């Protein structure tokens, strides 16, 4: 089954008046690369969150955000009255001693001074964490659904491109015998032109022709290419995360197509090889996005 590495998932839930949101984005990557942005209340669970994501999403560049929309409920902020009074008395005493005017915006100044505001963090309890885990799981499920939908589109592209290469492979057949006949005729005509000047061994000529034609024979390349094309489809159908293997198979397909091109020695065959390469390049581009 083909899955794309590109996807997006989002899930929300509520606990004690807090709206908890999990968003996950995924792009293609050779390895698993997870980036997290987690609200302070849940940051202690970062490793556990990463483990859950890695087990279910396997590969890709993944960006996860876990946050609380009404963040005022995440922590409680209090004014340190003792500090405010202390600062006020000190500033007033300095003003009296130096003759400096007392500021008119007392409150604004005092609120900016160190330790005036105290934040008391709310501790994460087990019930809330269980709820967060459910939301995380739902977001992961959403991205998996997205990946499968994208994977269906990729699969159709691959089937079309592989079928096109397979068809082009058959298009080569008529030109193979034509190519050999042309080469034989050309060599015999050239020898005929110099036959009155030089003697040559007809048997040796036949041996050399056979050797030369064997070097141009592409039957083995065609068989191997067909095998790789079939293996590509088989791997795509049977394996759950075939991305890396499909990448290796496309490399082997490319090698056989290149060899066909180097041995073709025929204009029409070389045109067909160029068309094969074009189809293969489109496969390579899309395979990079397969899980």
C-alpha cells in the first residue's frame, strides 16, 4: 500500500475549561525528523509524544504543535503585594530625599518591576494527560487518512508511468531486426566496394558479424527491465511502507534503460529510450514522497 509522506492532521478536545489543540504537519524526508512546539503544561511529556508519533508515522519531516487556546487557564498569575509596597516606599523615599517629582503613573511603573507578578504553574494530572493522549491519537489518525488519500493518487501515477515504459519496451521490437539487417547490409556493401582490391575470408567475416551483432543485442536488458517493472508494481501492492525499496528499484530500471540507449545504435530506438527516461524521471520525483 502506498502512502504519501505529505499530510496534515488536527484534533481538539476540552479538559477543565481548557481547549487543547494538536496539529501535525508532515513533509517528505529520507529519515524521521520530528519538531515539536508544546505548551509548557505538557512539555514534560515531550519524549512520550515523540515516541507515539514515530511509531505511527514512521518517516517524514514532522512538525507537531500542542497548545491550549485559552492560555490563561494554563497558569495562575498573582500580584506580589509585598513587593509592590516595598518598591512604592523606596521610590517615595528617594523622591523626598532628592527632590525628584513623584511619578504620576505609579501603577504602570510598579507593574514593570521585577518579582511584582508571580506565576504559579498548574501541574499536569494523569486524567488530563490521558485526555491529551486521546487528542494526539486522533490527530495522528487524521494525518494517516490524509497520507493514504495522497498515496492513492501517487499509486495511479506510478501504474500509468510503469505501463508507459512497458509499452515503449514493446515498441522497440520492430526496430531490432531492422537495425541488425541495416548493419549487415552496410558492412557487406563496404566490403564489396573493396573486394576487387583486397581478398577477405568470408567465414571470418561471418564470425565478426556474429560477434558485433551479439554486442548490440538487447534481449537481456529487455528481460531485466521487464522484471524490474513487474517488481515495482509487486512491491507497491504488497508492502506497507515501500518508499525506500521503490527508490532502489527505480535506480535499477534507470540502469537498464541507459544500457538500452548505449546499445541501440538506431535513431528510432534512441527516441524510444528518451521517452522511457522521461517517464522514469517523473516516477523518481514522486517516489521521494512515498512512505
